[in-house]
C-alpha cells in the first residue's frame, strides 16, 4: 500500500511535469534569456523547410509508383531458394499474374569467392565481392588483401566489363516490371482486385548467389518504380524479399566454399613451385 509520503511524491512529480522548460532551467541555473526567441525562430524555420520539401517531393516524385509494404494493392515478393532443397511447389503451379515467371536460375553466375564464402549472401562483404566480380574474373585469384587494396579497386574501376550479377539484375527487373504492367492493364489488378506476385530465384544452396541477386533485384525494382518512366505503372506497388534456405542446416562443404579454398591453395602452391623451378634455371 502507498504511504502518505509516496502519494505526496507522486503529486509533486505530476506538478513538476506541468512546469515549463524555461522555469526548470531557471531553477537549475542554466536559463538562457534568448531561449524562447530561438525556439520560435526554429519553429518558423522548420515550418518553412517542411513546406519547401513537401512541394519539392510532390514535384520530384511525380508519377512514382513505389509505396511501403502493406499499403499497396500490388505486392512483389522476391524469394530466394536452393535447388539442393527442391524447387518450391508454388513455383511449379504454372503461369499466372501471381506467378508470372519460371524460377530464375542463377547457378550459371560465378560462385561466391572462397575468402568470403563462410558468410551468407546477406553479408555486406559477400554482396560487395559478388557484385564487383566481372564476367572474365576467375574465382580464387583474389585474396582478402588483394580485394581490399587500392590497386584492386583501381583495376575494378578501369574494367569495362559489366558484372554478370548486375547485368542479370537489370534484365530480370525489367521483365518483372513488364509483367506487373500487364497485370494492371490486362488483368485489371489494383485496389479493387489486389495482387501478390512471387518471383522465385534459385542457386545451388540458396546461400550466396540467389540471396545477393534477390536483394539487388529488389533495389533495382524499387528504383524503377520510383522513376516510373512514362507513368507505365498506374497502381501503387510494394517490394519485399524473403530467403528460404539462407539459414538452412547446410552440411556440404560446397555451401561454404571449402572446395574453392582448396583449389585456390593448390593453385598458389603450383605457382610457387613453378616460380622456384624457373628461378633455378
């Protein structure tokens, strides 16, 4: 039970909560005579900035079709998976506006480099390594130190070849956007007829390539929806990602790139032996 002293403390606290900040600052000896003037000036400047930004956003966004998840009549969910653990049954149901594409097979893309393969595709290091890999890059030739060095960055920037991961992301995102446009124009989907579209993206184990491609495709789709060139997408659309097998109980060494690490180590030994033999001659 509350004692009279406790009740007095509570009432005193409630009373103190109603005291203005200026009076409290006076009591603590930190009162600034110009505080109220500065506060009013900040309120006026903030209101002006808000009005300017709102007018800019309306004029700049224009026909943007991207909205947050849960607030759009049309939703695109990108789902990564591993072929090792079977193709999702929903992906085998045949064509429909909710399942417009066959599973995107990214097993033809370069594998994750051995020096970051122990991490999943959600890691920034894995994303950076895989998105910077070029079409003519042979896995295993770049170590951690080489990738992080300035020379490596210069070589990467000077290369005119396009990353196969980035190229695939752009192409597939354009196809998805076209299918959404057909669903709106031909299928009549919108607020009166909502639609949830699933796009399936598969790699061998669903741990690296499919995850990185899935995340980058989501970024590309969001960018295309914000721009919405020609106002082709006439209904609000949201985009999300899901990774079915990224945290699966992987038992194979290939899922962690151990086979690639052994190949890399064997290649390093072979080169050292070759250099030693050449130096003797």
